[in-house]
C-alpha cells in the first residue's frame, strides 16, 4: 500500500513538474516572442503577427523576401502538430473576406444592370477577381520567390491533404492550393527528361524509393531498367525542382505486346535489338510528390513520351501498357458475397466459380499458382468476370478500377487480358495474377478520350467484347 502511495505521489509530482515547465516556457515565449514547436493556441498571435506583416507588404522587395523567409523558417521549425495547427490557422482566418465580397458583388450587380457602363462593369469584375483571391493564397505566392520555395509549397500541400479529412474549411483551402499549383505546374513549364544509368545516385534512389507498381529489387535491377538498350525511363522535371522527378514512367521496347510482367522484368532475358522492336510498352508509372495529387501530370507524361518515342524510333508502330488490375479482387469478393450477382454470363461465371473454385485460395494461397489443374478450371470464369469488372463496373460514368480509369481517360482502349500475367504475391492478391494491356493508337486517342468523358464509352478489342457475350 505504501509503495502504491509513493508511486501515485511520484506521478503527481511529475505531472506538476510538467505543468510548471509548460507555464515557465509560456512566460518565456511571451517575453521573447519565441514560437513553440507544437504551435499551441497561446502562440497563434505570434504567427498571425508575422503572417499579417507578410500580407501588409510594407517596405521593398528585399524586406518582403526576408519576411517570407522568416515565416517559412517558423513553419519548418514546427513539429507535425504545430504545422497542422499552422494550416488550420490559415484555413480558418485567412480565406476570402466575406464582408468585402458581399460589397463587391453588390457593386457588380449594380453596374451590370447599366448597359451603357461597360468600363464600370469591367472594373467591378476586376475588383471581384481580386477579392476572391484569398489572403492565404497571396501569402503562399510569396514563398514561390524563395530558394526551393515551390518545393516547400508542394510539401506543405502534402501535409494539408493528409490533414483535411471532411473539414470544409481545410477542403476549401486545399482546392485553392491545388488551383495555385496547377498554374505553376502547367505542362508548358515542365521538361521531359530521359533518366539514364549515369544519372546522380540521389536521383536513382528517388526512382527506387517511389516505384509504386513493381518494386526495384537491387542495383542490378535498376541498372537493367535504365541501361539496357531496349529500356527507357522518362520523367517530368520542374525547373525549380531540378533534382526531383515529379512523375516517371518505365518503358520497354519489345517485338509485339507482352503478356507477362515477370518475363518483361527479368534481368536474364535477352535484349531486343532496336531495329526489331516495333512496340513501346509502358509497364509502370509512379508519382513522387503527394502534394501534387489531383494536378494530373500522368496523362500528359504518357502523351509526351509517345511523341518522343515516335520521333526517335520511327519503327515503333504500337504503344501499349502492361498494367495491373488492382481493384478486381475486392470487387469480385463483394459480388460473390452479395445477393445480386448479375445476369447472363456474369451470373453463370459467379456460380461456376463458387462451385469449382475457392476465392481465398485463388487470391492468397501461393500453391494455387502452381496447381495447373486448379488454375485451368477457373480460367474462363475469371476472364469473363474480369472483363465485366473493367468494362461495366463504374463509379459514376468512370471505370471503377483506378488504373483503367487513368488509361481510358487518356484515350487508350482495352486490348487484351493476360492470364497469369503477374504471378507475384501482389499480383495474385490484387487480381488472381491477371494483367491487362491498354493500347494507345495515335489516330484514336482523341476520339477515345472524348467518348469516354462524354458518354462513359469504353473502346475495346473484339477479344474483350467477346468475353462479355461468352
């Protein structure tokens, strides 16, 4: 009992000690103006004072640059909690001034009714545009002039994305932030670089760390992807972030469209002579900057690389992907667990699979891949089901599968399903080892893109449409 009392007293004294430490730190901060790493509410006024000074813009360009640099240093010195509090502060207190907005809108409505006051109406429109540009966006723009300022802002938006959840103020802030970055990362500002084996080691490590589809297993692996005569890697680079590829794509030059990723990635495989290669295969595309989510660089990268390869290698006639199908397993498990299992060959395929296949084994038991009889038994129903998933499973008007939606949105068509195309553990878990080729026909890219975005129409080869009717 005595020991327990001593432990309780010890904890109480420790808590009291921490309270006194915090009180002392708060008092010192008030005297010195220092901002604590967690940015507690008591320190908000210190940050707001610096933000307001940046927005006031007194003094010349040198002073403005110094104020922005100091505020940026404050943000970087905060811990994760503090940076999140900083972002909440911007979201809550530095949006569009609603009082000013009402006045400007009223003025615009007033002058817009006068058909003879064109100059007044145009001036009111300019005032409206200025008022709709929030204080926080004017603040963020100042960071762009700092060394590596744009990289700082991309990192800041990455933290905002992780924080925002369903909060309306944070989401409004993020929409503004995204629009700002879209203007700075416009395709016209980006440079397409081919990454080769003699690139700096730090750049190669970036490729290895951010490869999202087929992990790089060794230095021999990445050397093969970069140095082999039939391999290419291209990336978008922003001039203000020269050492940071924003998004990159791996390409293999092949004879014909491949159907198996293990064969394509094999280091021991024979290289294809450039003169014999007639197909460029995009087998992985990865982004490195989560702060640019939603900016949409991937579609431009594919098209720019197609243009580059067409120019550099006139013999290339086909442009295709060898792509994973990441959502198939979860869709199929949900379908078989529900009461509505479709009709026609979709219902037949589900029934066959339930009687002759074990979904748990198909998607997770590694012995299934080596069981030739079991694999052959479910081949046809799985191909039918996967075709229905890619062609008919939708989120709104768009394909449910994220990879399918990406390529179809870019103007590709579905060319072929590949049985046992990815026998890795990940491939089995996601799609029962199935892969798909999306084909980019240069003459059809624009019409496919328009049909998909206008009507949700998916263009496919006859081998694919035939599986819907099997």
